C-alpha cells in the first residue's frame, strides 16, 4: 500500500488529501449539530477537542487503520468536508462522508466518494465495503447506490448526541 501521508486524489472539481491540523478551524466551524443530526458522531464542543480528534485521525492513518481525507474545491481550495475509508486493515472497510451545509446539493459528495472508491479498489483488498447511513439521509443513500451499494441490513443505534438513528448498511462489492 502506498504511503498514506501522500494520498492526494483528484476529480474534475475536487481534490481529496490527507487530513492535517491545518483544517482544524474548518472542521470545527462546519461539523455542526445540523450536519451530524443523522450521523453517529457529534460535533466537538471546542477547537481543542477538534484538534484532538484530528490528531487521532492522523495517528489512525499512520497506523494504517483509517484514511481520512479533506475534500477541497479544486478551483479555490475551499474546504468542503471530509470523506474517509475506515478499517482499511480489514476485509470490510467502511466508507463515510460529510459535507458542510453550503456544499450540499452540488454533487460533491457523489464525486468524492466515487474517487475514493476508485482509490480503494486499486489499493485495498476487501470482500465488500460497508456504507452505513440513516434511512432519512436520502442524498447519502443515493451516493451509496450510485457506486453499486445494496442494502444488507437495517438497525437502530443511538448516536453520540443521544438521537436514535434508523440505519441501513449498504454493502458495495468490487
């Protein structure tokens, strides 16, 4: 597997690159309670908490367990969000994405996940990719379906903010 520190992916409109502390303020500002309503994590309560989370993401990358990438608009290098592939040291990695509110509705999520899946297909050996998403998050469900995802199971869990999530797990095969 290539050096994960050097992963930089491009599409027509986006650059995906390894997360760094440079994006701490962007993540803190944009990863809000509105964005996380239908997600498992909750937003950080402080800039220092966000920095700790990013440091953990960097450590996971160094340990080859997770790859977290920032999504940037190629034209202006504007921060748009984060996509990731977790559990890369297993045969069932998990895809995830979030975009800041102002980036919704422009197809950036689909474009980012498509590029990430292409990287995964070339660099990881896996049985399937997992893509868990709340049933109510129709745009994210469409992303999973656009890369061949099929619903494998349904389950409920309480997220870190205390909200009940009604989830489906998509499985995506090569």
